[in-house]
C-alpha cells in the first residue's frame, strides 16, 4: 500500500490546484476586491461553498485527515469537478465510486484483432493501462508509424507524444493532444499509487520532457473519450479526424480508439490514399 500520508498530501495538492483555476465569478461568489496573494479561490471561499469550516478544509489541503465521501462530494461540487476529476478525487481518498479490479498482464482477445483488421478504412488501436498501445491495425500504422518496429516499452501513446519527434510533428495541435494524454495518465495514478511501471513512465517523461513535467505538476486529470484531431502528415498533408474511444467489455482498463474522417471530405480522400500506399508498400516488401 502507498504511504497514507503521501496520498493525503496528493489529495490536498490536487484540491489546491483545482481552486487555483477558479475565480469567484465562476462559482457565483462576489469578489470583495481585496488583493489575492495567489490566483484562484481562497480556502475560506471553498469552505463556504462546501459548507464546511475553514479549519477543516485547511487540514484537508494540508493532508492532515481522512475525508468522508460526503465531504468529497461537497468539495467536488464546490470546485466544479468533472467526472474524471471526481473519480480521481475519490480514489485518492480511498473511497472510489467503483474501483476497478486490477488483473495481470493485459491481453487482446482474437475478436478484437479481427475488429481492428475489419476497420480497414479507419486508423484504430487498443490502448491499455497507462496508455500502452496493445494492438493496432494497418491504417493506424500508416498514419502514425510502424509500431511493430518499437519495443513494448516504447509502444506507449503518451510516451510517443512527448518523446517521438515524428509523432509530435504529426499533431498540428500538439500541446492540446499532449496535455490531454498526460491528464488521462494522471487519472490512472489514483488507482495505481504503487505501480512500478507507471512510476518508471512518469519518471522518464518528467526527466526528458519539460512540458510533461510542468503539466504533471499542475495535476490536470481528464477522462475525455472523444474529440477532433488535426494532423499534418508528411505524405498526404492535412487531415481532420474525429477520435472516439470505447471501453472494452472484458476489461475497462482497455480502450478501443478509432479515428474517422467525414465521408467524401478531403481528409477522407487523403486518408484512403495514405492507407492504400501503405498496403502497396507492405505487399511489395512481402514479395521481395
């Protein structure tokens, strides 16, 4: 088990980071006009919104006490936490809203491989714990890179976004994509405080990427499952693709990520050209 004091300290730091992002106006409070030493809400304002004493809230931020589920709910409402942030908060406090059971090494079922192959017009991959890339189809390899050429340790979506120059340049809005990936990774830490694999990944990224180090320190979390991604591919130019992810029915720690283009759009035409070129290259290599 992780040290209880360090977990409470992380919970306090998370609350502090969230209140720093809010203004009185954002939560329906009048600003008294007095200068604020730090950005965001004051402790007494959060306590008032959560209907608890300032002393009690201060001790929570300082990591000095356990927090009940009722108080966690009040704080989540006071700080306008979204679903992912609420999950993270409850897991840090040891009161998960539905803790997932961790199993052994993740495996991809044969039916999922068949599904990936049948999605031949759309890049798709299976992401596991900590955004590890467990499986992918030919379209995903054509868009990103040949994942088979990477070691299992390197096949991590967050790691590639921050440390692979080609993947970084591929994303037109790299900062937004990288911040979101770091935020989904942060969400995993609450339920896996002792995981050595996660600790190694976070440690490597913190050392090698100043952006990751900064955003990780901000304790941003997210459970976003869809959005638009803009790519600038070296072979076919700009692509606008919709990204959707679904939890696997056999393991909520596995997610299917699929990228699609509007049918008949320039992005759709360019994507199909890219996929066909990749298929031709693969065929040429197999016959040479």
